[in-house]
C-alpha cells in the first residue's frame, strides 16, 4: 500500500487505486489518505506497514481456507 500511495500521480489516482486494490469504500480510502503519512515518524510507518502485511497474509490464508472448504 505504501508504494501505491507514493506512486500515484495525484490524490484521485491514489484513492481509486486503494478502492480497487483493497475493495475499500471511498470513505475508507479517504481516511487512509488523510493520515498524512509523511508526518509519521519512520518507526511508526514501518510498524503500520508490518501490521498491514500481517493483515494481508491473514486475509490470503482465510480466503484460501474458504475456497478450499467450499470448493470454489
């Protein structure tokens, strides 16, 4: 996500990519953009990125389990 935000040409592009990539609502995407990540200390940014990676891994694990259990 971090790379996605910094690679976006503008706020509208970043918002659209967040909504598409994470299946978020406009409200959720705007909330992330409003965090003003550039003001976060480096350690806090790293912690957030690590937590997000853990959440992404858990989502993948649960998705695989549901798919396997339901034969989809």
